[in-house]
């Protein structure tokens, strides 16, 4: 699978966050924000924002003298199965926080070995998940998740996917033409959420934002009942703004 060039926004800050974590990890006894700024060449304002996010996520902690040390969440990331479990647990916590902040079911998906996989979901009684009436793996052309992941692939990757998964009409709004679908994917700005306005299922609207980390294509998505469609764009914008911690967990 080949990815399109990675967009610089809105997730370029993750690269800087990794640089900050590397610097903090090198100083076992703690390091001041001034020293971090010198070693990372980050401005004071940008660094303060990154440190706030990293503290909130538990990746760094501030000790009594104000210096920063590696946080408990990062220490939990061992290796092998333990690391994978720790990352999944951390990601699920983040998804639940997002669910509560946007008031919608939230999904984390990846494109793995040529298939779309929704790997984690945060839903609840007031934020039910969409009814998967057609396998998500077979409905990339119709769902926000699928279109967001396909948008991250190059033309050959998209054609390969569509050759294995056709584009049947699921609702009256479903795009069934490969040409129209690819044209819309090409026109999709990397920083704008991908929308599904009852294309996958009547009665449900969805939005997804891309999470591209190296050679891994992923996305963060939400779903709402159509009666709450007026909240979709604002909820998607919140999801976009809050996506950096999820992308960071992919990159660790």
C-alpha cells in the first residue's frame, strides 16, 4: 500500500511532541522547559502548548522544582504484547474523552493489509454506535471512515481496493461511480473532515479526520443520528482539533 504525501497540518505538532519526549527521556533527573526549548529549537509558546498536551495525556510529569520527567503513561509502554495493550488502553481512554466532548460515538480505524479495520469504538447509551448493517470492509465508498482512509492512498492503492470491493448502492445518496468517487477523494482537502451524509445508512451522518503516521493510514471518526446533523460540522471540527493525542499514540 502506498500513501499520498503526508499532510503537514494539522498534525505536524506530533513530530515536535516526539522530539520533546525524546529530550525529556534523556534527562532522567528532570529537565526545565528552558532546556527543552534549547534542545528542540521550539519557541516558548509552542513548547508550552505541547507540554500541556503531554502532561494531560500522562506522557510527561512536572516535579516539585518545575522540571519535567517521563510520565506514567509513557513508562507503561514496555515492549511486545505489554506495549500493545498499554497503547490500546491509553487510546480507549482518549476515545472515551472525545466521545464525551463531542457527544457522539467515536471510532478509530486503520487501513491494514489492504483492508479497512475499525479497531476501537467509544460509544454509550446516549451516543450509540452506528449499526454495521454492511461490513465496513466492503463499504469504503459509502462511509466517512472508508473515504477518509482511501483518500490517504495513492491511485494504485485505491484501484486495488475497489477491484476487490465493488461500490454497490447502499442508500439513494451512495456514490457508485469509481470515477466520481476518486474525483471527490482527490478534491478532499487533507485538513477538512470527510463527511458521510446518509451515504452508508439512512438515518446516520458521520465525519472522519485522517491520521497518517509514516506508512500507516488511520482515521478518527464520529457518528450521529440524522436528527443531530446540525451538530456534525462543529463536532467534526472538535474531533480534528483533538486528534493529535491519538496520532501521537500511533507514532509511539
